[in-house]
C-alpha cells in the first residue's frame, strides 16, 4: 500500500483523470487533480505532492513549460504522459527533468511500476554495496559481476554502463544521459556507441540476448534496466 | 434571302464590340473644328445635367482658359486634384488618372484629349490615361479638335500651314460611344474671338490673322463635319449589322500600302488607314526587303512605320525581292488586294532615267489592281534628308553614303596599285588592269552591297578608260577593239555586281530565316521536352537571352496576382519601379516600359504572356545594346512570348489536372477508408460498450468467471482499436509525405528483439526462431519505423497461421545490404493475392476479422522510404515469406572504449 502518498494528476481529459484517481485511490494514494498548466503549478506549490503525473498536451501551456517551471524549485518526481509517435517529446521531457514517461494507452500495472521506481529514486538511497536483479549480481565494492554465481568478465566500458543502469534501476535513461555519464558531454551524439556496447553487454548478462529481458531498449528514447 | 444575311464574323465582331463596351465606361467626345467653339462649355453643361440626374461626376482635368462663362459652370463640380510633375525645374500639372480611378466616380470630365503628358508620366499621351479610365469602368466626357486627329493632321497643316504636334490616333473614335459636334459658323467664331471670349486680348490679333482666317475655319469645319458624318455612318452600320437589317455590307476592297524606311511612309500609312476606314475595307502594310543594307536610322524608322501600321489596324507583311514592283504585285495577288498605295517618287529626273521608276513599272504590270500614287511633300523631304542623309525614294532602301565612299575608296586603291604595276612591270597590260578592277567590283558586291557595286562598276570603267586605255589620260578610245572591250567591261561589271549582290542577299535572307526557324524550333523543342515549370522557364529565358542578346525576367502568377519577384531562372533583378510597370502590363494586357508609349523611362521592356484565355505572366526584357528592336525581331519576340505563354499555360493546366487527379484519388481513398474502417471501428466499440454495460449488472459482477472474461474482452477490444488508430496514423503520415525518417545507426538484432518483446502477449506460447548474423554491421535506419515494420509482419504471421506453427526471423548481411526475412509455416498467401496484399485496404478473402488491410501497405511505404524493398512470396516448403532488403549506406563510425585515464 502507498501509505497515503499524495499524487497530483495533471491532464485536461476528465476520463483519464477519473480512471487514474480511481486506480490510485484504490491502492491508497491521496489524489489531487489539475486541468491546466497554471493549476498544476499552483497546486504543486500549495499541496506539495509526493509525485506529479503530467500530460504533455495541455490546453493553456505545454507540458515542457510546466516541467521547466517545476524544476526551478522542486525535485518532486514527475512522470510524463505522452502519445506514441512523439519520441522527441519523451526525450525532451526526460532531458528537461522528468523522471519517467508512459505512452498512452498504458495499463495501470505499468503506471504503478513507474511510480514505485520514481518514488524510490526520489528517496535518499541507502548505500548498498551489492545489487542483485534476477540471476545477476553486481558487487560495487569489488567491481565484480556474477551471473548465477559465475563471475562475468567485463571491459571497463561494459562495467561502467552496467553500473549506471543498475544505479538507475527501473528508470529510463535517455541516450544522451547515458553517453554523458559514461563517455562525457562531448560524446552525446555518438548513439552508435550504445548500440555496440549494449549488444556486447547483453551477450554477457542476458539469458536470451536476441530478446533481452534485463536491459530493454526504449525505442527512440533510451534504455531501461527492468527490476520487477 | 441569302444576300441579306449579315456576315457572321462581322456580326460577331459587332456583338463583341458591344460586350466590351458594356464592361467599359462610355466615352463621349465633344468635338469641334477649332479652339473657342465652346466644347468645354458644352461638356460642362452636359455634365451638370447628368449631375442633376444624380450621376456621380468629377472633374479630372478641365482647362477654362479663364473664360468667365466656362468658369461659372465649374462651380459645384468636384475636382480631383491634379498631379504635380517636376520637369527640369518647372512644375507641371497633369491629370491624376490613378486618383480618379481610386475615387471611382461614374463620370469623369477630361478636357483636351490630345494633350501630351509631361515626360516621366506613365503614358506619353492623355488619351491613354482616358482609355485606362474607361477600362476601369468610368464614363468619360472629353473634348478634342479635328486637327488633332492623326489622319487629319497632314491635311490641316497643308491648309493652315501650322504643324500639329499633339495628335490622337483615329482609333480613339472606336472607343467613342457618342460624338457631339459643337458647330459654329466661322463668322460667329471670329466674332467670339473678337469679343475676347477665346483668347486673351494680346493674342487675339495674331490668332485672327493666322489660324482663324475664314478660309481656314471653313476648311476645318468641313473636315469636322465629315469626320462626324463618317462616324455616324459607322455607328449606323454596326447597328444594322446587329439588327440584321440588310444594307451595304463591307466592301470587297482590300488595300495594301507599300511601306519603306522613310518618314514619308507614316503619311502613306495614315492615308491608307483613312481610306480603308471609309471603304470599310481590310488593309495590309507591306515592306519589301531588297538586297541593300539599311542604315541603323533607317531600320529604326522602318520599325516605327510598321508598328504604326499595326497599331492602326493593318496586317503587316514583310516579303523579300529585288524588284520591288514585282514583289509588291506578288503579295497583292496572293492576298487578293484590290488597291495598292505607293508613295510618289521624289527623285530627280536623271535618277529616274538611270534606275527606272518603280512606280512606272508597277503601273505597267499591275493589271486589274488599282494603283494610288500619293505625294510626299517638300517639308518632309527636307526632314528626310536631314535625318537619313539623303532622300530615300519610295519604296527602296539604299546603302548609306559611307558604303558608297568605301566602295569608291576600294576602286581608287585598286586603281593606284594598278597604276604602279602598269608603269613598273612591262607585261602588265591594260587588260590585266581591267580584270583586277572587275575583281574589285565583285568584292564590293559581295561585301558591301549592290548600290556601291554599281557605283564602283561605273567609276572603275571611267578610270580604266581614262588612265589605262590608249590614248591615256583622255576619255577617248583609239582602237575599235578597245571600244568593244570597254563596253563589255562596263556591262560585265554591272551584271556581275548585280548578280553577286543578289546572291548575297538571298543567302543573308536564307540565313536569317534559318536562324529564326532554328531559334523557334529550339524554343519549341526545348520547352516541349521540359518536364516541369522550372525547366520550361529556364529554357525560355536562356533562348530569349541568346537570340536577342538581352537580360530576361519572367514574373509568374501567384494565385491571381503577379509574383513579387522574377522566377529564379531570370537574369534580371526586379525593383519596385519595374514591378509597378509589370503590374500595369499584367492588368492591361499591353506591353509597356522601354520603347513603348507607356512608362518608357523604365529600362525594361515588359510584354504580357498571353494565351487565348488569360494572361499567365509578364516577361521583362532588357536589351544589352539598349537599341530598339527591328520589326522582324519584334515579330519574333512576339512569337516567342506567345509560345512561352502557351507552354506556361500547359504547365499550369497540367498542375491543375494533377491536383484534380490527386483530389479524386484521395476522395476515392477516403470513401474506401470510411467503408473499411467504420466496420473496424464499430466492432471493438460494440464489444467494449456491451461488456461494460454487462458489468453494471449485479448478477454478472458477482460471477467472477463472467466478469473476468468480460474485462479481458474489453481489454482486447481496446487494443484492437488502438492498433487500428495507430495504423491509420502511420498511413496518413506516409500518404501526406510528412514522414521524416529519423535515421540513426541501429543494430538490426536489437530492433528485432524490441519488436518480439512488444508482441509478447500476441505471440503467446508460439515458437519464435531468431537468427541474427553475428557479423551484422550497424546500419542507418529509423529505429521506430523499422520496428513497426517487423511488428506488423510478425503480427500478420500470428493472425494468419495456426497458433502451433512456428515463426522465424533471420537477419543477415549480403555485401552492402541487410536482409531481414520473416517467415511462417502456415498456409501461405494465395498466389492470386500476392501482388495485391500491399494495396491499401486490401484483405485476402476469407481472412479472420480484426485487420485493417493497412499493415502491409504501411510496411512497404516505410521500407521504400528507406530506399529498400519488401518482397512477399511463398516459401518452397510452405508458409509465407517476407523479405526486407535495406541498402547499407556508409560505414558505421568506429566506437571508443571509455577512457578513465
């Protein structure tokens, strides 16, 4: 249960707001609503929600502006709702400071998973020296990666990638975010690095590298390490 | 009965005239024999009358000449302010036609129709402004005196001795709906003059003794009465034509005037026009091109003459021939001419004896064609001599003085050299000298012309006799055979000179004709093969620039308006002044700018690109030499522009047809789409609505199995709806051409992985075999779109094969392309449908419900956008097989390990 965490839903469509309110209240969230960008800004300031679900297409101002204004003063996690065919919007939202995105139509399960991840990352992370997901274990202290108990040999680049993904487990990272973090800001255009090294990494840590389950590609956006 | 039936063409012309007149404003001319008869007064009086009838009247330009009774009439009439023009420090006032048009009155009053506008005005003459007012639908009252009519100007000068400089073309009468003659007896007019009602006192005496003599006034009055009578007669005929009243139809006469490069031809042309008008006859103006090379001045005069003839309504013909009389008659016979008008030769008796008289010859051989010989006069003769250097007899062009001088200089040089050789070298006899002189004559004939060659023949014969034939230094010839030799020399020189020059002319003419045909052919050919408007215009501009040595610009239409800038292929740059000229040309459909009477200060000559239906643009031409085009060049240019206009029209029609076809196609698609998707949309909506309403029923809610099934039914239906919408969106993006590929280096294996994962639920437990070539390089693709293709293909495979059959995906690299094969092991595609499965909305008969018929069409669209191929076939061992072939362009850039140093 969500222990009364508060969520602000910003969407101009009443049907979407209603379905989100019902679904979220059912699992214990306290739900507030806003219809416009302006309302979203004032409500966030007044109510200090623990999380904001923000639709990119708003009647008065676009979601990016709302996001930019929010990020001027708060780090409250923001999950952006967008439609398919707008990868550019998703990337822009993530680079503007959104924590994650969902493509309409989406299922409540997906939404809950995203909310949990965003919530977790907004909390101060306990310094866990060992991370494990499924059969994979990463020991940060010893720079050791094991798959079903067997050590996996990694190049420094592969390890750096894996460590970044693990640190952001469950969260989508855009191409630019990954390139900047691993290679440095002057490499943000070199997306082909990612194609090559993620393919190598998958060969080493995925059960079936042809259909990866651990590190999934978010088409047109980036990569995500799946936790659940 | 038949003979009373009006000629259909004439009838049509009369009706068209009527129609054109309805759109146009009405022109009423107050017409008098001289100043002071009271035209302006009558005009103002009539205008006031109209004003009382509530007609909106303005004064465009009225000159009261301070006559008190006239000035009182101006009271209460609105006056449009005049336009001020600065000309060499003095400020002149002109009628402001634009202001009048902007004011849009019903009736404008414009005095002194024949007035010449200040330099720098749009039109050279006020009557042109008046025509503009009429075309803007404004009625005009105007005044003019008989002496100002072009066709009467000569007669007036002969009678009164006063030259008339301000003239209006007689064709202005064609615009007139009404002519009111303000008649006054000469005695009354002189009385008014004496009373100071016409001129100020200091001018009265001068006027009374010169222009206003009783004799002059009587003659002018007769002329005015006659002109009015002619006009009334014409109106009557038009009326009869329309009302089908039997009467005197157009005569069978056809007039032809022989035009030359002489200023005198102008008079001939006007004379002929007047006669043709009175006879109701068609008329031609003919220029016969002979072997003589005209001077630039003569060329310009000729172009002017022929243009005048054309403006006055003649059909202009240029024919070639050395014998002017023969050539004239040939044209006359071809065109059924009944009367020929030629100028009376003004050359001396001697010249006539030596060269023969063309007029005499013409009269002798003319047969049943009547010949009118019209006299030129002394005054003009002087001006001709001053202008061209010597008088040019009708209707021949002769070479210039310089050419004669050059010819004689050549003869002199040859003679001098011969003299030296003759005295120094013993075996050079006078026969050799004679032959070298003959050579000189031939050279002159070839390179200079016939006249100079004949002069050279004459001069060399004399000098040969004088300097070389015994006894030398006399004009006598002692030996009988030398006499024969001399005579033969003379004859041979003349014949050879003549023949050579004639051949040369023929050749020049043939070359000119060939050049002209080539230029036209090139234009026609190039524009016919041009594939689009840009090509057409580029070709046209290049051709005109080449043939006329000019800079060329074409302004096309943008919607209904003229474009602001020349088409990019143009070699001219536009400025606002030029554009306003072009705009005028476009609105009025007449040429303007350089070498015209309208806005001649513009450096560019603008011609409308006119097709039978409309004006499709304006072409601007700036000759690099800035000299007036010759008449044939003008004709050629006209042919060029009409050809270009037709081609542009063709392109515009093509574009319109293409758009119409596209519209039809999209309407057809739209209809198919509606048919196809209304069913596809309704089914999931019906399922969702039904399931949801059922779930409201308490009994159903309590039944866990039933409610679970209904819920998954809703979910399935919603997914199907979502798929449909996505397909439609994809399709519309592909169709609209707005699909922009976001190419990036991609790993095909990764794309396949994502696609398979996306379809996880649809694939269920189905066995999927994925084989990726381990050496597959990265390739530049739009990740999301290619993923969409693979999803669609996999989805199809799922929908059309039994669930227990496997599906395989293979990707491999073959040289510089990547091949992705999606195959199933189901029943395969019916052979008959293989070609059609990529068509929009096509669904193989008997397939399960749930598809849109768009999936494969979208796939092919996306792959083709990547310059690839999508092939459908049936595998030999059963099942459908779809192969995507994507070309690999460029090498993937190298990658770099992280550097933590």
